[in-house]
């Protein structure tokens, strides 16, 4: 397990998000990124979660829409990794995985693409 401070983890997540290709992050309107220690149910195997309605299942956002949410679970990501580089890789993979859900890509297709 690798452990870093909350501030360093937030910096790492921001850096990995900023490093993603433009074509991957374009269209991420009305979406927030959140860091929590653990999922509400306390599960230790969930690294991230997309909470929202995929773009393929909705029309345009309207005024006052609640933003979609991508949550990264710091404790689970740290517990899954042996060193800082591994943590960086898992954060990037988790971000891509959850962003893909926002765009309507399911787990089966993510497995085919090597992102799950």
C-alpha cells in the first residue's frame, strides 16, 4: 500500500486529469470530480464511480441540472498500489474508465479496449 496526504492525492488526480488527451475530456460539461476515502457501503474493491446519466441516454443539459459526478476512492486506490508510480497509473486508468461511462461506454467495451 502506498500512502500520500489528501493534498498530494488531489494534486496527483488533477495532474492525471490534465494529462488526458483533449479529445477525451472535451464534452465533460456539467461534471464534477470528487475524492472520497471509501464508498458509502465501505467496499474496498471499488476504485471509482460514475454517478450520472450517460450522454448516450440523454438530451442536452438544461438550466439548473445537477452535475454528473465522478468519484475516486483514495483509500482503495492506495491499498491497490505498491508505489507512487503504480498509484499514478491506477488513478489515470480509473479516470479514463469513469469518463468512458459518462460517454456511454460500458464495462464490456472497456475490457475490450484494455481500460477495465
